[in-house]
C-alpha cells in the first residue's frame, strides 16, 4: 500500500521485524529487504502518473494552499527541477481544484463519491 502524507510531526518507529524506521527521500532510498524496492517502484510510478495527468496533494497539503505549493509537490514527485505545465490550472480545468479566496489560494473540491472501479484522487 502507498500513501502520500506530510511527514511533519510524524516520527516513524521500528518494531517487530524492523529495529529502526526513518523517513527517506523518495529518490534516495536505502537498500531494502524482500520485494520492498519493487513495491515502492510500482507505487511511485502510479503516483507520478497521477501527478502528470491530474493533481495530487489532497492528503498532505493544507486545506487552503498556494499554487506554488502544489507546483513544488508535483516537481518533487516527478523528480524534476521545474515543471513543464501548471498542475493548478490542470486541476481547475478537471474540476478537482477551486479558488479558496481572493488572494489566489486554492483548495480541493469536495470529493465526489467515486465510481465502482476508479477514484480520481487516491493520493
């Protein structure tokens, strides 16, 4: 399973079969046991697809955020220094984002009940 969360205020702790636990940058991961590296590659590919085709951040951005925060999140997920498009404009066009205030702030639109096979914003 994968989840996109803000790590602020969260402290991973090891237990059972892992004596230690820590946060690592997505593109600088340590060596891992079993099939964990493969699982993370698959999760990352799905997250990157979502960042290229829609918007991500519902679970880790504040309720109201600036377009720059969304852009920075997408650039981090896509592992690029600068984006070639504007995720905020794409999110508004797709009906996933809306204006939150008169100062350019954004928020995610209320989440619609997903269809039986696809949720447009799993992240």
